[in-house]
């Protein structure tokens, strides 16, 4: 019975944490400084392990997926990752065409 | 008679002229009527022309109005088309579910001193599949396909994990994951990231530290002023004895004892690109040399490690030390085993000193490391000192040509030393 309570409590905390994560993602939308912070975060974090990949190497969708992978692999905070994603997506091929 | 004649002669022209005038008056009266009629007719024509002109003017105005309306409609249509295309692009760019295939591959040539046949080889082909739902969940898996010496193909599941982003600073990982111990195994081993061709001594699949584990992991990064505190804590099935001298360090699908492994790494990353990390792991071991099948474990396994790096600009300086020990459970007739591996590495991109489009892409690399594996205090034949030196040429940020020399000096005299001349093409995609 105690195990069930323990699991239920953890599950509740997890769902609350997911809610906070979604809220944080909404707050950073339309932030004009995201691009600048993203460029800085890109230069600082990528080189910790490998060469910096150019924004034009991947599409918007690919970047969203890849930066999420790097968020987990390199323990980069979520807000920093969202900034980096904004920077990379602003400089890739899709945007250049527009 | 004469007078009468004279009168006649005199009045005759007068009469004739009067007659002529009278006729002309009649004619004049008739012409005036005609002119009036013509004038009336002309006036009617002019009136009709003016009416026609008015109608044409109205038609022109209508035409202009319609042209303006058409122009307005065209503008609206253009605007609508543009807004639709924008909506379409936004929809295409941000679906809730996204996926990508990345990974790396390598191929090369190696000549080895001491009689071993020189060979071409494929290092590996390692596709990584990522599936992401919003900013919350990501599933990712890496396969490693390798061509063996006998021509057969070996495919391994390097990791297969579900990442649940709990908040900006914490992620829950479930499944088979790369071990968070140290820096090289988890983050630096892909061919396009590894500065040399081979791994450092002792950091291969049968080395000092686990390659992967199966279980649950909490990890993330917490900003603190100019630092980011990074952490990863994992609970898993843990390693097992493979042979007398080696541990099987890849993640197992089931636990062969009742002891789960506990592993973790905490690091401090400063904005000056300096990172220092500490690793620890404890687990129970069973497998080879077990004398009692009822035992939950035959040895206690402990690992600790420290790693440091400086990665500012063209520099890539790294150090890593890992030490592990398997201590037999009291009462068992087993020998203690220890493994220790360390390496130091320096790499420098010439882009730091030149803008030349060719020379700036070269990167000299040097690495030195040692690996000692002991059973009961005696060194095993895999123990070695390893020198690596070479040059990488970066065709793109993730595509490198490597030309390296590797010297392996074994501690045990029965094992012949080797010098390896290596060429490798590494591609991260």
C-alpha cells in the first residue's frame, strides 16, 4: 500500500513538473532577446564536446529534435535550449529563402 | 408709237428684273426653311452625340470603378495567398510530433607493425533515431552496425531511451542509456567527436567503466551565477562478470543478482568553458567464479572518477581518470580485481592563428593514456601505455579526415608492442 502511495506521489509531482515546463515554454515566446541569448548559448555549449554545427545544416524540425537530444545528453537547461533553437532556426535555409 | 415702244423698252428690263427678284425671294424662303431643318437636324445630332458622350463617360467611369474594385480584390487575394502560405509554413514548421535521423559513420585504413596484415575497415555505422512530442517527451535509439573481421555484420543497440522533460532543469530517462560515468563514454566516443581514431586505453567496451545500463536516470542542469551544475543519477541492472578478468559492462536486459547499480556524475561548468566532473558507481557483481549459485552477489563493485576539460575557441584540452575495484564478498575464495584508466589530450584548431581557408581547417592532436587491469595484484596483459598523435582536417564541422599514429606499449612483456598507422574518414550527420 505504501508503494502505491509512493508511486502516486511521484506521478503527481511529475505531472506538475510537466505543467511548469509547458508554462516556461510559453513565457519565452516572442522574447526579442532570445536570438542573442541563443547565439551565446550555441557558442558556449556546443564546443564543450564537438565543433559548432552551422544553422544551415538542418531544417527547423530537425533542429527542434536535435537540440532536445542535446538538452538531455549534455544536461543543458531547457530555457537555454529554447534560446539556442530560436537562433539556429533563424539562420537556416528555410528562413533564408523567405 | 415711239413713246409706247420706248415705255415698253424702258419697263421691260424693270419688269424682268422684278420677276427675277420675285423668283429669287421664293427660292430664298425655301432655302431658309431647309437651313432651319438642317440646323434642327444638326442640333439633334449634337444632342445625341452629347448623350452618347455622356454615356461613354459613364461607361468609362464604371470601367474605372470596376478596375479599381478589381485592383482592390487582387490586393486582397495576394494578401490572402501570402497569409495562407505563412500559415502553411508555420504548420509545416511546428507540428507537435517531430522526428529526425542523425548519427555517424567512419571508414579507414590501418597498418600495424609486427606482422599484422594491413587492412581497410569500416569503423561503424551508427544511426540515431529521435522522435519528439512537443517539448515534453523524446524517444531516441542508437544502433551500431559493424563489419567483423570474418565479414559478418554485428548490430548492437547502443541505447534506447525515453526522455521525459519534467522541467527546465530535470529530465527523467527510462530504458537503456549510455552510462553517465565520466565524459568520454557518454559524450565523446562518436567517430566525428573523438579527436583520435581509437578510444583512449581502457575506455573501450571491456575497460574500466560501464558503457551502458538499463534502468532509470534523473539528470539535468541548474544555472548558478556563472556556473551550471550538471547532474545525472542512475539506477540500473548493473554490470556482470564476463570472464575471470573482464566485466561485461553493457546494459543487461535482466539483473542476475538482487543488487541494482547506483551510478552518477556531478559536474560544474563555468562560462569560461572549464568543466570539472566527478563520477561514482556502486553495484553487486556475480557471474564468473561464482562458487555458490544461491549467492546474491560474489563481489562488490565500486568506481570513482574525475574528469576535466577546457574547450574555449580552438582549444580542446581534456583529462579523465577512472578507477574501479571488484572486492570479493567475505568468505569467498576469489581474488580482488582493479581497473584504472586515465588519459590527457590536447587538440588545437589552426583557425585560432590563421584565416587561410585551407590551413585553418587543420587540427593537430596529441593524447597519452594508461590502462592497468590487475587480478590479485598481478597486471593483466591488456595493461598498456598508449600514445596517439596526428592531424585532423575538418572538411566541415562534422566531417573529418584523420591521419594518426598510435603506439601501444604493453606492461606485460609477453604482449608485443604495436605501432599503428591510421587513416580515418569520420562523418557526423
